[in-house]
C-alpha cells in the first residue's frame, strides 16, 4: 500500500536525512522504496491525477479544474486513476519531490509527468492535450472532416 | 511572515530580464495564494513545462509557504502578438 511505504522513515533513513540536511544542495529525503511505489502509481493507469479530494468532491479549485478538463476531453473513468493527497501527507510531499513540482494537482499520462493545473489548462486550450491523449490511445483519434462535394 | 508581492517581484527580477510582470495576491492580501504573469526573453525556445519549472525553482522558497500558486509565462514576441490581438 502506498500509504504505509510513505510513513515514518526507518532509523537509517532518518540518519541519511540528518546528513543531507547539512548539504547546501539539500533535498527532502524520499526513500528508494517510496520512490518506486510512486513510480508504480504513476504508471498504474494511462492517466493518473494527484489531487486534493476526489473527482466527485474536489477540495480545491485547481484540482476541480483539472478534473473538469479531463472530463471535457472525454477521458473514460477506467483510464483515469486519482490519488487524494489530503488522505496521505507523506504522499503529498513525496509526489512533489518525485516530480520536482511544488504544487498539487499533478497529472501524468502514460507514466510521464505532464504538469500542473496551469499547464493542463493551457494544453487543453491549445489542443495539445487532446493530441497527447489521442497519441496514447486514451481517447479516440478525431477523424479529419472531409469537405462536402458540391 | 506572509509572502509579500515585493518579495516575489524582487526574486523574479534578480533572476532574469523582465519585459512585463504582474503579480496578484488571490488571497485577499493574506499572502497565501498568488498568480503571476511574466514576460521574459529567457523563455525563448523553452516548453511551457520548462518555463514553469524555471519559475518554480526561482520562487521555490516562497511557493513552499503558499497555499496555492498559479503562473503564466510568455516570450516578448508572444506577448506582443497577444497585445496586437487585443487580448
């Protein structure tokens, strides 16, 4: 379970954390095990969204917007996996270190980090998101319309 | 102490050339939620993701203290095109 892996680190992990605190290039410690679990999570489904709340009850405007965009794109429920970071504080911080992205929501397509809410909205507006989702067979490819004969 | 607009502006201007900068406190002055609109030549040739990562890195200490952060980044050319369209 993702939650259990992200709970209190072992003594050796805390020692490593203590050592890294003295490094000028300090990054919060994310164990290899936790990183592997998050990696598995982002690859679990064609589209994975780390959000505040769930699609039925988003707990912040940015997470709500992300869900709405995916719905507008026609992402089927069976191809979307969401994680509520409010239920797991370690996941909330771990996913930020994993992606090196400081905010929630975060979206992954085919295991690759796409971005946060701003990027998602921009890609939706520009058509890039539809192209990406079609490329990875998340949504059907749109057929080019043919000109009617006169 | 809550983040101030001046803090964000200083950090941005110290990092790279600024053509246009707008910073909005979306938390009614509490300093917990900000939106930033930045135009800079430093974004030339960069994807949106790369641009946003650049801003995130530049403002990482401030963002870590916020409840929410939103951004929009354009190159001067893109910004001028937007102005020409009347947006």
